C-alpha cells in the first residue's frame, strides 16, 4: 500500500450515499496540494442520565424518529467531579447536519455531551489529528471530480514529527466599486470595476495582475481588460483556480472585498467556484461582520490580525497608517468614492495604480512581517485548523481539551446556551494598598511569578476532572475557598497536564533560541514560544469564562484564592527574612523597597530573594527577579511609573516604565503622552519638580500661542456601531455625522477610526469636534483651554499632587521646591 505525507491544511466532508466522506486537504513538502478521502466515520454524541432505564426509552423514541440511528452503551468519565466511569448512551448518526435535531429529542431523556462538536473536529479528535501538523497516510488510488487536486483514499493516519512548514502560495486582492448615486456602493446594485491581484510567489512570471471591467486600450501587461464585470469575475475565478493559492489575503477582506465579490456573483448568476472542491464558496453574515469559507484555502485579513494584537497597538488601523508604520510605504492618495468614479471615467491609469498598490501593501504586510507565523504555531498547539485560529480564544482551548478527553475516556459538555451563573461571584486577584509617592532613596526591586495562574493550576492539580465533590478520597488539596482537588497521585488533572506540557515546551524552545544560528530558525522558534505562551496564559481566562464548556465557579475562585494567598505569603517571607519592605503588590508581582543604591548589589539581593521565596513555596511556583526601579513613583493602585534598569548582555539598560498612566490611553491626544514622558523623565531621573513644572507650563503656553502641531492634538476613536445607536453626544460621533453630510459617498462609517480636534466656539465640546484637515483648510482656531483643562491636566495633575503641587499652583508657578525637600 502506498504512503503519502502532508501538512494538514483544511478538513471538511461531503455526503455520498447518505453517509459522510471526510476530506483532509494537505500540503506536501514540494508545495503540492493533495486531498485524503476517508470513508466510514460517522457522527455521534453521548447522552447521560442518572437513571439508566432512560437509555432504553431514549433509544425507542429516537429510533422511531430516526430509524438509521445506532446505539451503544459505553463507559466514560463525566467531565466535572472526580469519580469512576459512568454508563452513557452513544448515539451514532449518519448525516452530521441532522445531529442538532437528534440532540433536541434526546435531551428529553438526559444530558447531551459533545453534540455540538463540529464533525470535522469530531473526526480529528478521534484520529488524533491537529491543524498544520504533519501526517503519514496509507492510501489507495481514488478518482473524484469533487476536488481540484490529487486525491487518495486514506486507510490510516500516523502523526510524524516535522517542524518546518510546507511552502505556501499567497494571493492578495483588492476591489474597487462605483455607484450611480453619491452613496456607499451596494453589492445588490453597484458593480465591481477593478479587481487587483498580487501574487507570492509569482504567477506565470507576474507578481501582479489588475482586472478591469472594460476595454481601455492600455496595452499594459499587468492589466487584463475585460468585456464587462461578468467577464472580469469569470477571469478572476479562472486565475484563482489556475494559480491555486493557499492563502487569500486582503486588507479588511472579511468585511468588504470577499462578501462583495460573492454577492456580485450571486447577482450575476456566476458559480462561486474558486475553492479546492466543487462546493460553492460560502459567505455568512454575522452582526457587524461576515465570514467567508473557501474549501481548501484560508482567508487571512491583516486588518483583523493587527487589530487583535494585544502588544502592538495603533491609533488608526487604516491601510495607509499601518503601511507607513510597518512597511515605510503608503497608499496612493486619490480621495474617496466620488473620486474613484471620476477617475474610472477620466483617468483610469491613476485608478489602476491606486488599486494595484492596495493589493501589494496587504500582501507585503502578511509576507514581509510574517503575520501568520504565530497562527501556524497556534494551529499546531491547539489542534485547530489554520482558518479557525483567527477566531475567539475559547476555540483554541476547547479542541485541545477535547483531544485529551478522548484519549483518557472523558466526555465534553456542550457549550452552554446562556452564561453560567451562580450564587457566588468570581473574586479577582489581590492588589496591595500601595505606599503612594516617590521612592528614590534606594532601589526598588521588581519580582514576578512566572506564569502564576498556570503554575497554581499545576501545583494544586486544579481541574474539573479532579474536583472532589464528596468524601470518597482523603488525599486532596483544599483551596482557600474550600474547593477540594484530588492530588496528582490519585489522578492528574487534564488541564494541569496540558499546561505542564505547554510550559515545558516553551522553556525548551527558549533555550534553543539562545543557540539559534540563523534568522529563519530564530523566527520560527520565537513564533512557537509566543504561541505556547498565549495558550498557557489564557487557560485561566477560559476556565473563568461563563460561556466555556468547563466553567465551574468554585474552580475559577480556587485559582484566584490560591493567587491571593500566594502573594500574601510571599510578602511575609520577604519582609521576615530581609531588611526590606514590600511597598506594592499586584496579582503576580511584588515591589520591594531597599536602601541599596548600587545596581549590581541590588540585583544580587533581588536574585537571592527570588530563590529564597521559590524554595519556600510549593510545587512549580517560581518567583523571578525582573528589574530594578532606581526611582519609583506610585500614584495609586495599578498606576505607577519607574526609572527601570535591566541587564542586557551584561550591561545595564535604562528606560522609563509606566503602567496605568494616561500616556498610553487611546482617548488622549499625542501631546499628553509626550508631555507626560518629559515630565516623568525629569521627576524620576533628576528629582527636579521646578524643572518638571516649567516643562508643563511651556507646553501650556505653546498651546495658547497656537504653536503645537495639529497631529499632536488629534484624538482618535473608533465608530463601533451605527451612529443612531449611540446614546448622548460624543465628539467622534458628532464629527462622523459631519463627515457623512459633507461626503455621502464616504463609505461605511462603522469600523472607521475618526481623528478629531476641538476648535474654539460656544457650542458643546462634542459639537466642536472637527477633522484636522478641515481645520487646516479653513484656518480654524484650536481651543487651547480645552486641551489644558481636559487633556493635559487630568493625567498630569495627579503626578504633581503626589509630589505636593496642586493644579492651581502648577498653572500659576507659585510654588517651587525640589523633590528632594519633600521626603
């Protein structure tokens, strides 16, 4: 029997003779696509009842409604609570789409388990398959016209250890549309006039093709002139099928380009045939967005990827801003929808360049900035298919846990139809009352627990599968909230096991990164460790999420209760052992004030404290010396700034670190951040309140004299819903209304990030929000008093207040003294 190897890229199924055939689309090492057909796997779910006689009643009722069903009594562990296996009814169907109907009737006789697991993931879990991992399959020849790639009948699967990814093809697209009226184009009525495509690697020696819906006589080898829109869309389908991309890219493709193309194909009666099978491309509308499914291919939207990044944040997410920041490149500026229509009629060459550039920029973002690396690794770790890794975090954990449940004989609850509620509320982490003020007599040591919540879960074996609900076991941990969990010797929890594997794998990869010789290897390893970190650190969030399948309030509270106990114990250990004081603590960090002024000596003490605490705490809890604050300014809980020192390659590197201070808030203008940084730098590094106050007054004076650039005064906020849905009067919403009045063809304002400044006038502040470009054009005057009183003072006065200077004194400059005189 022949064998083939491939990397799992997509999985779906088709019905044949009343039963499903699973299709596994894979990428081979040479970049070729194959499809493995698997016959004989049927959909099923479980039914549990405390009364076993209900199973016979259920079988009789279900058999009457669905004669093809098969049943088995099997033994499985229930997912919540430590105990022995229970007899459950396994209900085996034929058509996966009928399972919801079967479940609805079955639930009259008990509780359904795993009835809402998608059939593709039911198959993958049972055969231990995971997205983007490599498999070896025993195959037979198989001919079919239902897929557009080489196909085989798979007999068996075996996982193989291959780290690298198969070479992939990327196709980027961008469309332009026009309407007869001065309004946003509507796919039901308004045609697509241009489809711009960019390829990586090249397609027939071309890195770009631009399709236009008319004959223009341009004689440009990059431009394909079509008879009309219908002809253009057919050529688009032909190019996609011929080039056969794995990843289809577009900036905001999910919310605009893809659904617009599909709706136009429906209007024109064209087959939506550009996937890797005979199935039509499917588009589903969801509230404010849409989801497009293309069998065998993946849609990657750099706009959504970047917006969901918790680390790198931008004030605006339009393509021009992002391209300038990440690629040092920009869009071609032509205006809006009205100008596109004019250029289509009068200067098509410029419009073609504009459209072509947008497709290229989107492609460069994905390929040059390696935006998908993290998602490749998330697929391997979570087990999800690549397309699904762009979804919500709960999916990542649920399939990972389901896979482990299958191995150990547990059954997974269905997702709750409404969030779990209960009498108890979820209590969060502890935050010590801080010693407010400036601490600069000696160094402040910052010590953090490594992956605190995952470490607590592992240490105390916290898991739904280990929760002790009776007195059948005496060997258990009792959490501060009285929840009990059997010890590892009795049963290792599945979630602790998963977390241990994730943490150990990340430690091994971080060690390998230190000896990595080439940039490509280092990039791959970094993506792996980042994905492992995301999966480990978000597990508690999943366990504490009211809509998760495994939410149990006592378990979620046990984790945070152990966390509170741990940080309090750490404080006592440190202060009892050393001549220091813990002046602040938050969740997984403690800030230790010392009298040491030498950085090396402070580092030595920090390492000693970390080792001492780690040695005196149970399990895998590990306190790590993180950095030194040479001066540390605490404003309140979760709001502080410090002059930080960390060793890099044996040398001390310093920077100003801020947390919870308004310089990083997106509802303040850039001037606030710049002023805050300047003032804090002076206070922390020079301890000179007089100089810091003067810096603030200079900024205020510059505002009054109109010397501050508009870019520094612009506030950017997003329009997250239709304007009519907003209550009250808000500046960015009022400006959005003005923009639409001035330019009805602006486009869909929902999702746009609106930049505004406040101009002088007598109207409400919100009514005086204005577009910076409009202000420049008509030479309008900025309201300096608004910026001083509403933007600069609120975040900055608290800093000076802690240092003994009131807002009035700050503005008047009537009180001057050195910070050193205050303590």
